């Protein structure tokens, strides 16, 4: 049988333990915005715009706005989404380098309109770190034109 004194002692101890647990929880660091390169689960994750599964790394793209990150299966999908649902605040834009396994800052990348270089949504625009890399990768193609990020945002026609 629990006496009144024992009950009050247990209640006091329980209150102290609960208070300590709550203080410990509040002292934990909050969720921080992601940093570094985007992490796409190729073959499993859908494009934020068209819903197609992202599978071809060479044309993948992403943006990060604070803690929110959106992934795309084609550079053209990211540009089209930018036009209709521009993310708020400070945004980082990423594209995959077509010629090597690396992410690039989209605002500093060089984009090549290359009909025949099949991208998932047929925008056919690979990205490169340098003009030399683009020339090397597409050396036998005469039907290409090179653009900056700003020019791509202005001139890319939207597709389904």
C-alpha cells in the first residue's frame, strides 16, 4: 500500500525527471539547412516538376532554398519550375557536369543546346564546368550553341 508521503515523494521525483528531460530536449540543436552537394536517390526519386523517376545523372539538377531542396530529372525541368514556382529567399542552383561525376553551381556553369544529346525530357541541354570541357565532349557536333544560366532562364521553351 502506498502511503501519502511515498506518493508525494514519487510525484516530486517524477516532476524533476520530466523537467530535466524537457530541458535536455530543448537544448538539442535544431534542424539545420542542408549543405554540400544535393543527394538524389537515382532510380527511386521523382522529378519535382514532371514526376518522372530521376535516373540519368548527367542531366540531374537541384535547387536548395533554406531547408527545402527540389530535385529534377532534366535541367529544363528545373528552369521550367523556376519560371512558375520560383523559390523564395536565398537559393542555390545545382546541375550535374555532363562530362564528369560532379555537381556544378548552375549560375557559373556553361550550358550547351545539343539536339541529339538525349536528355530525359528532351531539352537536350548538358552542363559543363568550362568551355574546353564542352568542346571536348561535343567535339564532332556542329549543331550546338553555348549559353549561360541567365540566357537559359530567358530563352528556354517549356515542354510537357
